């Protein structure tokens, strides 16, 4: 459905360092710099997630419902995502574990990145 998602950040070097570390356990990597903006694109083979420098990033609002969910290949990858995010300066927003209220096979972890964006790693069929 979506080709990619872009988020604007105020501190691009800090955000890149965070996402390099956090997305690696999920098999995602920084593929290349943006061509027409200041930023970086992430994915496995193609870019699905962009970090761009923004003059006015969307203000963090934990009550907005906005979050970005990345797929994981296993529960262990979800665990590694969460640990890497915390080491890289993220804030815990839900430890790794089953989430039966979302589905019988839904395993996820939630963090808040240094800019205040809420992100999730998920394993299961959804």
C-alpha cells in the first residue's frame, strides 16, 4: 500500500546513529543519502523509510496514536531491536513480549526515539 514513509528530524546525525543501530537487528540498513533533501533512506533491498532534516519536525505527542512499526523475522530480532534502541538513546515504551490483545501470535517491543517518535518492532501474522 505505501511506497515509503518519511519522518523529519531536527538532529539528523543523532537520528542516523540511532536508526543505524536500531534497525540493524531487523535486517534493515541505510541504503543511501537522499538526492534532493538532506537525509537517509533505509530498507533491505529498497528504501521504505526516510529520515530527513526538517526545519519544523512534527512535535512529539504520545497521545496522537502516531507510530511506525517495523517487521521482524523472529521474536529474537524484536528483542535485539529493543535492546539496540535503548543502547542508542531510545526510551522504553513497552518491553518485548507477546501482545495477545493484538493477536494470538503478536510479539512486539515499543520504544520512543530521541526525537520523540514512537516506533515498534513486530513479529507475527498481524
